[in-house]
């Protein structure tokens, strides 16, 4: 669940839930941490992280300019659900599950934004500027999308 | 690595000015160091001597007389955020200061250092402009006063001469019938945009309007033309008047395309935040 300010394009994740099929969790705390913080890493890809080049130089190769998710970007509530059917090829029926939540963050966030404002941002990271462009409020590379 | 330098402890303002005069370009004033040490480390500034002014008592004090708060140049952002006098007399400044960078920087960085470095992406100057603040400057020929709008001359530059020291900033509180508001947007370490508004009302319409915008252009600026256009307007007309002034705002603010966004984006959110800040200021004025 997220919130978009349609005037400024600012976006905040309000609530986030992940579910994964682990086969069998070998270490509960590690598994849950992998899921949660994989999601946080995914927030980075979805909303912030981008290497910007100009004239062959990286313009943001330092933590001042290269934005990673910070505590204030995280929702108050993050939940994990793990399916354990013991049917994996690993020890005790486990499966590779760590950080599987990275890949799903961007599509989830993109869909949440679409659900909230009816506009699609089709490139990452999804910045406030791209959200405003998708809403047709400023010119930009993001085409104003037809509401699907 | 920071190249070696000699640290000179100044015990008084005249002491600091004398050292500046003696050492010329080889010396830099060292307050909190949050900007200066980064510049030294990246070799963007070279300095053989740093003159530490933190232990000069008058530069670290916040004094209040006749409705004006005099803030010493070495007062930290954190002090301004938490000081009871500032919070009562200059709530808009306290609010802006509470949003500067992070708590480590606020505990270390000083208002004087922030203004003298004059990074375009900074919060305090925008609020201080709306307060019609004055910089008190000391040099070899004595003291002088400079209106903050004239002190902040451009990107990373001020009206300070090489042998001059910023002593304090005198900040008159907003007149009693005024309401104020400071709003900002930030994405990277430094703010993308900061907007300060102060208004008084007459018969439900805007009377005196003060507006300043920071971070969008090379320096924080008062928006005198827009202030004039808003004079006498009803709060419901704010949005329309801001829309009509977009062309002149663009010419005045000179937004550029950079990592923080395109110039179109910056101009657009400037309008949004100006409108929001004005409405909040109106709300605070009628409270």
C-alpha cells in the first residue's frame, strides 16, 4: 500500500507484505531478514538508484548524490509470509529463497502507483518527476499513459 | 585524506580578523567544518591555516532584544532547532533548521558556515530572507552591516571580503499579525527546493506578502514581483496568480537540469510549494 501526492509526485510506501515459497526455512530469523531487507533493496531499485553519466563521467558516484533507501522511506508495517511445503531440492526440502523479494519490489510499487493515480511510470527508478510527467503535469520522457 | 594544515585558535573576533589579515588567502575560517573539511578532503579548497572560531563566546550566543534575535555565526543548526527563544520568536527558522541534513550535521554545522559557504542547496537562507535578516560583519576597518539579500551574492559566493568575518545574523521576528510557513522537498542529501512564505491579512485578503525560494537557482531569492502581485489578493486567487507568474519566476530563479531534476520539474514544484506555503501562512496568520 502506498501514497502518492499528485501535486508533487512524492511517493511513500505505507505498508508492504511479501510472501515466498521457501520449501523449508533452515534458519527462521535469517530467512525473514533476507525477505524484509531484500524488499528494502528492491525499494532502492524501484525508487532511487540510478547511475547518471554525463560526458563519460559518473555524476553521482558518492553517497551525497547516489540515493539509497533510508529509514524514512520504509513503511511502518512490513510483513512476511513463508510457505513451507518441504518440497525443494535442497537439504530438508529447502529452496533458494534469499532476497527473492528484490525483484518484485519495482513491479509492486509501479502497480501501487498506477492503482493510486491511474498513471504508469515505465522506467526505473520511479521518481517524483516521472510521476508528474506520467500525470501530464510536466513535459517529460514518460508519455502520459492511457488509463488501463 | 585531508592535506596537513595548521589550526589557529582565535580567542576573540578581533583576533580572528587579525589572523585573516595576516595570512590572507592561506587561511580559512573554521566553524563546524561540515562543508569545509569535505572541500579540503576532495582538494576543492586548499588552505594552510584554519582559524577556529568556535571558542569565541560572542559567536556562539543567541541573544534577543527589541524583537530581534541575534544569532552568533558559530551557533549550530541543532541549537537553532532546539533553542526556546528561537522556537518562540522564529518558529519558521526553527522548523527549517530541524530539517537541515541529519542530526550529526546539525550538531556540528553552524549557521555562519552555512551562509558563508552559500551552497545553493540549503535551507536557512530562504527563511532568513523572509525575515529581512541582516548580517553583521567584522573586518580590519571595523564592523559593517549587510542585508542578507545582498550578502548572498551568488553560488558559493558572498559579499564577505577575504579578511572579513561574519559575526552574527540579526533576525527580526515577523510582525505579530503575520503567519509564516517553510516547506521543502528533498531527495538527495541536499534539498531540491525550499520555500518560505510570510503573510499578513486585511479583511480576509492578503496584505503584506513575503516570499523566498531557495535551492532552485544559484542562490536563495526573495520574489518581490510575485509578492507585489499577491498584495490585496484573496487566498482563493493564490493559485491563479502563481500560475500567471511562471514565466517571470523562471527568468528570476534560473532553474537548471541536474541530478535533482529537470528545470521544468523544479519550476513546477516551486509553484506547488509556493501555493501550499502561502495557504499555510494564511492559516497561521488567522490562527
